[in-house]
C-alpha cells in the first residue's frame, strides 16, 4: 500500500489538506535540498539558495494573481490574527476618517474588535441578526469615499458564506482572504491590501501573505514597533527578521503546483465550483436531512456547512464518515453540525465520496 492509498479525505478547516505532489516533493527534499547539501530548514535565510526560493514563490504569486507593479508582496508571520492589529496600526492609527468594517461572521468580528483599539471605526454592516447566514450585496452598501479603508472577510469558514464578487468602493479596500486565497482569479488592482494566512489554500501554518498597494506604505509611522511596520518589511524584502523559511519554501511549491500542474486560477476556480456543486447537490437532494447554514446564493465554495435534525443523527453521520475515511467533518462549536472544507487541494474524488455518504445516510435514515 503506497502513501496515497493510506491517506484520508481530510476536510479540516485548517491547517488543511495539501496537494499530494507538493507533499511528495517535500518528502524527497526534506533531508537535502538539491544544490544545498542540507535541509531547507537548516540553510541561512540570507543564503542565495533561500533568497532564490523566496523570490521564486513571490514571482509565481505575482503571475498567478497578475499582481500589478503598484502593489508589494510581503511574507510575514503571526497569521490573520496579527493582521487584525497591524492593519489599523498602519492604516488607521493617525487618521481622523473612520475605517468601515463589514462583519459577516466570526473572523470579521474579531478583526473589528482589534481595529477599535487603534482608531475610529464604524460598523457598516453586521449580519448577526440572521446568524451570519447571508451576505449583503455590494450595491446595497454606502461606503464613504473618504473612509480610511473598508475591511471585509471574503469567506467565513465557520458560517460557510463567501463573497463571489469584488467590492465596489473608492476608499482603499482591505480583504481578509485567508480561507479562500487563490481559489479563483482576483483583480488585485481593486484592493488596497489583501492578506491571507497560508494554512488553507497556500501552504502550511507559519507564513502570511500580505499584498499591499505601495502608496499605503506611507501611512506606516516610524513610531510603530519594528515588526508591526509594513514599510520595514517592504524595505527589507520580507527579511526584516528571519522569515519562516520552511513555510515559504512550501508556499513556493504550492504556487508551482497551481501554476504548472493545475494550469492557473481560472482552471482552479472551475474545479472548485465542480467540487462544491457535488456537495451542495447532495445536500439539496435531502432537505429533510441536511439543512444548510448559508443562504444558497451566498454558499461558500470552500466550506460547506449544514446541520442534521438532531445530535444523535449528527453523531452517527460523523462516525460513519470516519469509517469511510472522511475526516474532520465536525462543525465549529458556534454553529454545530457538519463543516466540509473543500479547499483547492481537496480532490474531486473526496467531494464525490462525501456526497455518496450523504446520499447513503439519508436513504437509510428516513425522516418522518
């Protein structure tokens, strides 16, 4: 039995499934990176070998997203949680115009809480009244042109809702893309800052990608603590401190997989739509058994969330899924039920296996 045959279908929300070819490449190179005589975890971040690795990852990312020269790519640490603070520290702290926040789930709510500590903030939209089960339309929102920035979360992993269109605003738009980064093409020119922790679609935990419009770097004050200043990282080519070398190396391999094996983000988007359709069609075939949390038009292509009629059935569904090598399907405690995370690296076969189990379970457990 080879390593692929032993693998489960991993529906974890993060750290999440990674492409098998990337894992195989890591396995083959972990002891001795070609041309280095040592592991990538052992070489200096100042060495030519690692600088080439980091630049290759950055350049592939620029090609995949068609990032314009107006924007800088940074590789940082601390995950999205640190960005919740760094963004208002750099873009809001010394400004009088409030930042506008759209809260469509748990992660947007966390971001709002941190921003309030740094400067004036206004809550433009909050979906709490419907338990974050639906999204506003961009044409329904009145974003002040002079806002310091507009912040939103493109995909809420816990609630399973996702914006499928880019925002419309004249102020700088800041987007937390952590859980759907690189799932489709993105017009980066419409954004002032995009950030994403890697452990959903882009690599392992440990590295965070920040794509920031260069003119916004001028808002970073010299009074900020060193690591928290975006300009320091831009000036030092993401090496103001020792970068997370292994995570950057793996991120580069994932970028290579997306670019050369998958064939780019347009292809990846079509695959993601296909996988999500397989799962959601199974859900909709059995409405008495599976109740989706998200309004259908706002369903996420990355995280399908649904509940069953009672806890007993949910426990039996999860136990049967585990026996069929369908792993990590238990929903977040705040929503309950089932959460199937079908990120980029989840194969179509995984989505099909889950749908087959959903059909089988519903047929053998009729609801009166």
